[in-house]
């Protein structure tokens, strides 16, 4: 497990960027965990900046999924918070997205049992107002 400490939103974004530079395109899903305001979307912004340069990243809270396809590897950014059950995960077509590019999902803790084999877990914990502990679990 890798541990990263960040002290600002910009550092959390850079952590996402650094992670994207090392992640393999055969990772089926990056599963993000963290409370509201932990920095999940900031991490995704950095991640997407590497794989889909020029994309404007925003939280997919109301759209459920945002697609960033301007790079060589498409990135699909999910927000699972508003989904009610595993039937909703299937209804949004997540399985199809998994075969089309790299998927990264916020609120993955809500569907822990539905994560595909090989998913990488990224846990972002607030330690104070601006400091975050980011744990990356490849197992």
C-alpha cells in the first residue's frame, strides 16, 4: 500500500496526476473512498489531466458519469452516491464502461461487493482542514 500526505487541494490534484502516470490501462476500476469534501474530485482532476489533457473535470453527482475521451485512453468518472442498489450499477452500464477505458468511481464504499477483480482502491482521509492522507491499495 502506498501512502501520500497532501497539504492542499493542489497537492491532492498532483497526487492524482502522479498516480495516473503509473497506472496501467488494464486496471478495470479505480475505486475512490472518502467522506464529503475529502478531495476525491481534486484527485480525479489530476488523474484526468494526464489521460485526457484539456478536459474540464467536474463532479458527476447529478450526471452519474462524466466521460473524458480526448486522450488515447478514455476515462469514465462515476459518482455512485445517488445509486440505490447493485441493480442501479448495472442499469447505468458500468460493465460496458469497464471494457471501454479506465473507470474511476467516487463513493465506491457503497458498492464494495460489486467492485471488479483488479480494482485499485484509493482512500482519501481528511486529517485536518487542508491535510489529506491518501492510501493507494493495489491488492
